[in-house]
C-alpha cells in the first residue's frame, strides 16, 4: 500500500520568522521530518471490503534557532544561547558543539529553561565526531517535547567545553529543530 506524505510548509513559517526575523532567509527547511499519526475512518467494514487508513501527514522540521557557524571556536562558552518561540512548538532535536583539541568530554546532558523558570529535561546526549574526527564534539538529544510560546535558554551540562566564537556572540554553539504543535 502506498503511503502519501504531506509537508506543511506554511505552519513552519512562524518558527523560522521567530528564529531569524521575518524573511526566514537564513533558515532553510531541513530534510528531517516528524510523522503525525494517521487515523482510521469511522464506520463499519464488511468482510468483503478492505479497511482503509488515511495517509499519515508529515510535518517538516525546521531549524528553530542556531548559533552554529563555521568560524574557529574556543571552549568555555561565555553564555547560553536564548531563543524565542512565537507559537507552541514540538522540539525534536537539540545539538550543542564541544570541539576541543584532543577530544571533547563524554556527552553529558542538554536541557532548556523557560523564561518562567520552568526546566525541560535535561536529556542525556549522544556524541558524534566533529571536524577533524574529534570524538564527541557534537552532543545531540531528541526530546520531542512540546513547549509553549515564549523564550528559552539552552542549558548544557559541561559549559567548560561548550564551544563559542565571536560569530555566536559568545554564546555556546547550539541549534534546535522542531515543528508547530498540533
């Protein structure tokens, strides 16, 4: 059976606008997606008719915010990055960068703190290699948590190794992807 997928582009526009301004030019849609469960139509099915299932809608994740860039980095972020959501949003992934000569420490945790003081997470990160094959440079969590509209700080368990540079404004290098909540 073929499954049709739909990408809801208009719904992600508000997320892009909140992260980078109204034009959204610096945040292209990514290839990763999150699936919204389909439903079975109501009614009875006779033995002579096969049951049908509505196609699952797929919502494309968008980059909600990013302080990542390709300039040289220094460990020991001066501050945590802050981002604002204009609408309730499902955060599907958060990545922080910990490049250090000789390798980064074992992955720790990543969490979020709302402007109201509420903490989300922390979630245990998984490490992947960074530039030059440096082990555990990227720390990734996949919380799939729904956040209300508002401002949030990224909280990393190891700020001493969290990379930053002038282009990130001294903030730890991080990015998050997600999609509008339903």
